[in-house]
C-alpha cells in the first residue's frame, strides 16, 4: 500500500494546499506596499535590467496580469507565499475568489 511507503496522509493534503496557520477558514491578510528599485544596470547589448523589491521580497511580474512591475507601482504581497500582484489586479481577483491565484493559499485584504 502507498501509505506503508509514504506514511499517513497529512490533514491538508487531499484538497490542495491548506493554510499553514492551522484552520482552513483563516485567511492571511495581503501586505500592501510600493515597488522599489534596488538596482539599475545596462547590459552590454543596451538592455536595461532592474532589480525591484516589494516589502523586501524581490519581484518581477504581477502573478495575475503578467505585466512587468514598474518603480513606485502600488502592489500587494502574499504574507506566507510571497507571491506579488498589482494592487488593482489582486483586488479584482479577491472580489471573486478568496485564495492566492498561484498557490491557492487562503488570502484576504483584511478590510472585511
């Protein structure tokens, strides 16, 4: 049997990823901040490379619209999963769903 090889199933293993905080109905509050440029460099072939961060986490693209973040954009970060989104994109997503669009971790805006 599979359980003899792998061991018993964990409580959150059947329905996807369960929140790491314990209860399934507890949604972590998304952290809000501004994108900050940490470093800018020009490559030999003339392209500009930026290192952008949001609340200390390195970010590149919005996980919903997939467009590149720009310096000083308003953005939100999942506190547990560290997935980054534009503020407007995540607000629209959370109006219909209560999970992170990438990992399905329970997520809220904390305004309820």
